[in-house]
C-alpha cells in the first residue's frame, strides 16, 4: 500500500499557532519564575485595584482597560484578565460582554444585604473575641487606633479610609480564623464601594471614636457593651448612606431656589 500522506507537524504543547503579539515580551519576563511568579503578579494586580477601591481612588463605574493596566504593571493582558476575573468573583468588578471591565456599582438592595451580613458576622466575632483576647492583642488594637487617629488628624483620606476598614479585619484575624478574616475583608471592601456611591457625609472622626469604644469594651471583657457599640457603629455607617430613593419633586427641581 502506498504510504499515507504525511500530516503537518502539530505545534508543541503550550505553543500558539499565531505569531507573537504585543504582550509576548511581558510573558517572556514572567517565564523564568514560572506559574508561581505569574500567580504572584496576578495577586499584586488584584490587591492594587482592591486598595484603590477601598481608599476611594477608583470610583464606581470606572472602566478598567486591560491594555492600560497591562502597561502599568508591565505584564501580559492574560494576567490582567485573570485579576479582573478574580475581582469579578469578589463582586468588586463587573465584566460586561463587548464592553470590558468596570468597577462595580452595587444596588441599594445589595448595600442593605452587605450591612445585614456584617452585623450578623461581626456580632458573633466580637462575642468570641471578648472571651479570648489577650493583653498583647489589646495592645495591637491600641496601636492600630493610634495610626487611625493620626490619619484622621492629618486629613489623610486614603490612609484613614484604609485603616478604618482594616480595623474590622484585624479583629477577625485575632481569632486566628483566616477564612473569617477573608470573608470580612471581602465585605469591608464591598462596604467601601457602597459608601462611594451612597454615603451622604462621612465622619471619619466619629468612626474612630466608635472603634475606641469597641476596644475599651473588649479590654474590660464586657461582651454586651462590645456588641452594642459594634452594632451601633455599623448602624451609623449604614444610616449615613442614602439608601432610600427620593421621589423627585418636579416643581422643586425646575423652579429656581431663593
């Protein structure tokens, strides 16, 4: 029988048929470190975008252009896409077909649900922490409060926003439960995004004072007071959000104000 017609050799595994494109140089820089370096780079992008949202440097609805982010971090668009997909799972980014990625814009219903979950989760967390907290952990919280106060006094908006949010995650980590800390980190980040959209007036100084009261109650091992202050604190934050849509008054909108 005549020999079968030879087939074109298939490309080796892991290689593309297409010619190198504009992100290939960045890919080449990541190859020496392998998958581990690529994963670290993706996580760095995730953390940078998350911090920008929490610190109010990225507003809801902001477009997150893949190529621009790739240029900023000097990586391929593939790694940027992986980071955006992770942020989408965390509900901080919305991916829209044919339009790209945007900082999420939480609905009023979602805002209410996030604060409801935080109240349930953090109340139980504080009750347990009252029974387990050590003098060293109280000292750690006092140091965090000192940094909060310094940021508030020097009107460091991004710094105080980050520190005020991190306070709740620090409480979770003191229980030694990293799963709880990660859940709370996600909720706190989403709360910051919600505040960007709905907060009418933010009183960082008042939030700091409530954090001091929480630590005072923890140090006294007064569970009832700790939970009450925490719930009041979250209620005050939520109360300062404009979550009740106002019915527009046409006359008031169109007539000039005296």
